C-alpha cells in the first residue's frame, strides 16, 4: 500500500511570499500531523488534523496554518515567509486520533531566500 | 528547555558492536516512540512503547516508567544502522502532540 506522500519535495521561496505544502496520508488513515525540523530547534510539532478539524496545535505563530479535506489529505500554509522558516516539514498519518502508530512522509525541504 | 533528553548526542561504533541510546523525560507520558532518520530526511517509526520491552530484529527498546527512562539497543551493529535516532514522547493529557529529543547521530564503521 502507498505510504505517506508529501509534495513538493523541495521548494525555494523568497521572504514575504507564502507557501502551501501537501500531505496525502496512507489510505484509511484519518489523522494527519505536521512537524518542522530545523538544525537549531530540532523536530517540533506544528498541528494535527482529524476529520477535517484541527485537534492540537504547537507553539507557532499564526502565519502557520493548515487544513484537512474530506479525503483526509492535508495542506499546511505559511504566509509572509521569513528566513527562519527554512526547514524540513514532515507530516505523519495515523489511523485514528490518539493512536500511537505513525507513518511519516519523506518531507518537504523549504528554503527561504 | 527541551523536556526530552537523549544521550549520547553522537556515537561512533565499529561494526558488530552493541549500541545503547538513552532517553529521559520529565513527567508522565502515555507513549514513547523511537524514530530513525536517514540522510535525506525520511523518518521511520521503529517502536512505540508504553511499558516493558519490545524487540524487532536486532533492535530492542525498553522503558522504565517509574524512572522516566527508555533505552534503544542495537545488537551486532552494521554500517546500514548509521542514522539519527530520535526519541519522542506523548505527555499525558497532550492528546497526540509529540515532544522530541534532539537525536543521537550514530555512525557505524567497518
């Protein structure tokens, strides 16, 4: 069965622009969570969606937002990009909210110049 | 302050050695995960623990809830085990939010 698919794999954007990243979960998985990984801060939780509703949110500014569609695919959006937003963005899917088993995607590497 | 502490930060071993990576956390958890990240970024979930011990091939993960400590062991290490190993916990009452350790970079040489 197909894994978690993140698109695009690589992205270069300019400061001030906005960006949208996509995550398609494993078929049948209804929960999608997003993470940011930087050399300085490591991995940090951004938010989690289940049944099209945000269920949990990490400590990130409002420029970071997301949504989930009825087919469980999720998008995250970062507006007014800053250099510090350069990071690897990972999503993970699981079959249900609060379940302990996650499958991660390969990530989107965002570079802000 | 990172609430999940991993040690060591870096580890170099020769092929065949027994390896231990440690993870400590600060308060009660509902689950602890061990993750593996290879160069290029993809993350693989190795184990999820809430108590006791789990084994998969050459990998063994243990957790001591009372001491708030977990270990990941690799027996008969191999160069293909070279990766960053990350401990992540779900604190009780935080639903699905994971808090991550800073990772242990393992290099296994021939």
